């Protein structure tokens, strides 16, 4: 019977010491341990979540990077095409302008040549006239030395005047 | 070189062991050897029943070993309050292993309810009623040591948690963390639907108290070997704590269901309140069963292991060689039992914590 009869002394010590230890363990051991575990779990949870988020963002970033690259490529292609077009138009324009300009210059040159020619012709006419006059003068000086001749000339001119 | 070191180590251990023995031996009385020598001649026949009961029971001294009828034991303080003579405080070595009277007190050797307890007798031989006995017995010392151990262990682990904030656990911390998490998640949170956090500290405390004391009980030498969790007073206090926590936290529907259990035909409640009676008995039976289960399991394990050891001496009394022969078998069985007891140590701690959690859960369950 001794085995199944609770002993007073042990009951007393057990209730006393176990209550104290329950309190002390709760206050100084379980509370910090459980809160630390909880905190760590939250921390891990958070870390995992943020890693997931980072991953997502990364993939998003990658996608947007690709998009940007694609866009840039397209832009480049477009620019190249445009540049080519611009080049062609510039060349064409230049050509046209050059033609127009050239034509203008040729025109101007032609006109200048015409003018020069005209003035040159005038000059030649004048010089021929002067020469003729000089020659005529000389011939006259020689021919008009005699009165017969003088008469003759005078007649001729007079006739001419009449004709006019 | 290595051999030298080993011999040095061995020498050191044996010196330490010798010092230990001398130190402890000093506690006990020197004369006892001569006194016991007289008794030794009339050798009592080995009684396995007494041997086993003495080992699983409580004691005023902590027996370490016996060498040539010389008992070496750690004397423990005896604290008594007698209604006639007031307080008494002395070491149990005054009793000389129960052979001597001290003052008006002696340890009862007669078979009966007071066997092994301290009784007070007058000089004419009349026995007075038992004094209030709050001695630090073997189990009490073991209890205090184990509580100090638990405090030290878990406070140092708590400090490790503070130091290693948000980092992986290390050492002792990582050894016990799975158990702590197991109790938190699979016992407390699985069984208690509302405010499970409130009960976790208690569940952790009883689990580790029972688990470590079960294990200490398996260590055959001091400071282990006390059959603490196989002591009915200890399991009773644990069960009472569970009962009090259950009752204090129980909600209205729990109490209502005791009287008026739902889904039960009316004639079981009126005019003869059979179901309420059963339910009300149930609230006491639950902790009572907790108390008995732990006590019986641990005590039974100790009894079986000691029974196998007793076989050696029973056969040894018949014939020395039979004793040696059976010892091989006995030790094999005892090793097996000890391994089994490791399992039982865990299972019983688990069952106690789990059932406590289930009772808390039932008491705080919302009515449907």
C-alpha cells in the first residue's frame, strides 16, 4: 500500500517547488523561447516572401528589359530606315538643286556670253567704223588734193543724200 | 605516448572515484561496519519483493552502494513537525540506515501502512501519531535537482535564443527545439482551438519535467535512480495542476454539457441523472487516470528491470554458477528493458502532455 499512498512530504515539496519552477520557467524560459521562435518564423516567412517578391520583380524587370531592348531595336531599325529615306531625299534634293543651280549658272553664263558677244560686236563695229573713217580720211586726203576729184565726191555724197 | 596519456587518464579517474567514495563515506558513521559485521553472519535469504519495493520507493537516505555489508549512502535532512515536541531537523545519518533510534524517532520496519516512515514513540514504547514529515527524502532531493536542472537548461536555452536572434539554433538549443516545436504545434495547437498559446508554457513544463525525470530514473547511480515520476505523490500533483487549469479555464458550455449533455435521450438525465453523474465523475476520473497511468507505467518499468536483476540473486542463492549463468540472460533482458524504457519515457511524457492539452481543448471548446 505504501506505493500507492501519496506521501505528505513529497506532496508538499512537489506542490511548492513545481509551482515556483512553473512560474520561473514560464517567465524566464518559455516566454523568451516561444517569442524568439515566433519572431524567427515571422522573419523567415518575411524573408521568403520578400525573396519571392524580388524574384517576381526580377522577372518583371527582365521582361521590361527585353521589351526595352526590343523597342530599342525597333527604334533603331526605324531610324535606319528613316535615315536611309532622308539620305535619299537629301541626295535627290541636292541633285535637283544642283541641277537648278547649274541651269541657272549656265543661263547666267549664256547671258553674260551674249552680252559680251554683243558688246564685243559693238566694239568691233565701232573700231571698224573708226578704221573706215580713218581709211576714208586718208583716201580722201589723197583723192581730194585735186578739185576734179573734190567735185566728184561732193556729187556722189549729194546724190546719196538725195537718195536718203 | 598515447598509452601514457591513457594510463594517466585512468589513474586520474580512479583517484577521483576514490576521493568521491571517501567523501561520501565520511557522511556515514564509522562504527557501522563493526556493528553490521555481527548481523552479517546470520544472512537473510534474498527477498526480491522487498528488494524491488525498496528500490522503487522513497527513502530518507540516498543509497549509493554496499560493500561487505558496509552501506555507503548520502544522508539527507529530516524535517519533522511533531504535535508534541515541535519542529525537528537532523540528518538521516542519525538513524544509521534505520538501525538506530534518534531522540524519540525511528524508522518503522513493521509491515504495514507506515513501513519505512518515521514514527515517534514515547519512552514507554507507545507510538504516537505520525509527525508531519516534510523531510528532504531521496525523491524530494531528486525532484529539486531535476527542477534546478530544468531551470538551468531552459534558461540557458532562452539566452541562446536571445543571443542567436533570427539565426539557426546551435547546440542544446537545436537538440531541444524540435521537441519544443512538437509540443507547440502538434500537442497544444492541434488540441486547443482557442488561445492555445496560453497553455503552451504549462504543457512544455510538464512534458520536459516528466521526460527528464523518466530518463533520470533510468540512470542506476546517483544523482539518477530515484523513481520520481513513478511516485504517486508526484504524478498526483501533476494531475491536480492539469485538473485545476482545466477547471479554471473551462467555459460555460463545458459546465452546461456536464449537466445537460447534448444528444442524450432525456430519460438518461431525468428523473435519475445518470449521464450528469457519469459526466461529473468524468471530470475527476480524467486527472485520476493521468496520475495512475504515469505512475503505473514508470513503476512497472522499474519493477521489470529490477525483477530481471533479482533473478541473478535468486539463482545465485541456489548455486553460484547458476547465478553467473543467468546473469548473462538477465543483463540482456535488462538492457532490452532499458531501451524500451527510453521509449516509454518519451511516450508517457507525450501522453501526459497530449491528454492535458486535450482536456484544456475540451474545456474551452465553443458550443456548436
